[in-house]
C-alpha cells in the first residue's frame, strides 16, 4: 500500500539521521590518554569523592565533562563537581518528556550553581517520533523501550560527548542502584570515553547528609514518594516490594536506559536484561 511505503521511507530516513551521528562518532573521536585502569582503580580505592574529581580534572583537563538528569539527587553531583571545576560542561539530555517540575528544578539549580549547561536533544522531535513509531514507552516491551532510549537519550548523549571533545565523563552512579552498577570501578572505559564515578560507594544516607550539610534540595518529586525520576510516562513512586530505587522506572522491565551501559556488542544483550 502506498501510505505504508511512505511511512517505511520516513522511518528509514529518521534512522539514517540517527546513524549519521554514530558514523561521525567513529571517525572523529577525540584523543584520550592511555590509562592503566587496574592501577588507577586500585590507587583510587580509598579516595573520597572530591579527591576523585580532583584526579579527573588533573588527568583530563578540558576533556572532562559531566552529565546530569536533574533527577532526585542531582544537586549532590552538580555541587560536588562545580566546587572543584566551576566551569565544567554539564550535559543534560532533554528527552522532551520530562515532568514540568524537572524543568523548573533544572532552572533553579542552573541559576544557583552557575552551571555551564549544555542541553542536547534528539534530532527527531517527540511529535515526529510518535507519528513514525507510535508511543514507544506505552508498548511496554523491551525492544520498544530500547528504541525509545536510543532515539531520545543515547544518540544525543553520544553526540554531546563528540561535539564537546570529551575524553572523560563524570557520572553520579552508585553501586547500590542496580546490578550492573555493582560491577563498576571508579574509572571505566565506555566506548572511546572514560567514565569516572566519584560517588560510586555512597548510599542514600550519604546523599541525605551531603544535601543537608550544603542546604541543597531534592527534586520536588521526592516528597511524592519518588526515589528516581526520569520521563513522566516511565517513572512512578517507590512501592512496597520494590528491591531497588530504580524499580520505579521503565515499567519495571529494566533499570538502565542505555546511557551507562558499555558501547560494545554486549550492550544490546545488557539492554534486554530485566535485571539491569
């Protein structure tokens, strides 16, 4: 049927636009230092969060960036890092589906902490994506969620790292959040970029104490029972029986959106695991 052929053509065109960034990614990768991760992780084993950030700033210089989702505990990493590197580029991937409270929270923290905010979005608008693929999050299957995450989150993030010439990326992951994160070191290699995790060994109590000590706010959804928040359609408050603070995300089908999974052949398999 002609209208189906037209739709298929549009879908292929949209996919080509996404793949274009991936092709550029492989041809224009910034030069990163050659690090012995085993030695570095051993050296940083007992380092506190500030010391890890200071090491990263000294090691990567202008190649160092950080990411934020302006989630429940985002103020911790934003404050920690900007105390050491005030002008660090802060990457925020705006999916276009965040709660209104998240946008206001982002504005508040950006002004208060004088963030050097770099906002990235998918080249496909939410309206166009829904027209071509439907409401992917509402299909409640792994393949559709993975497609959604690639379009709205993974591709913009990889483009941001490339355009900002990042060689290292500070991220606020913690080992107590998901099974995948339990296996992480303080410094890992993800694709062509190093990932540095200053608060990897922190727990919820450490987060609370830091926020309180520095008079920093939780995301407004914290008072509604959320311990993790992303897009409005795929987040819910924590419930009795939840085993992880990430169980309220992605309809319980998975715990990772793909941003923090390795860019390798194993990544697709990891994305399909409900335990990640």
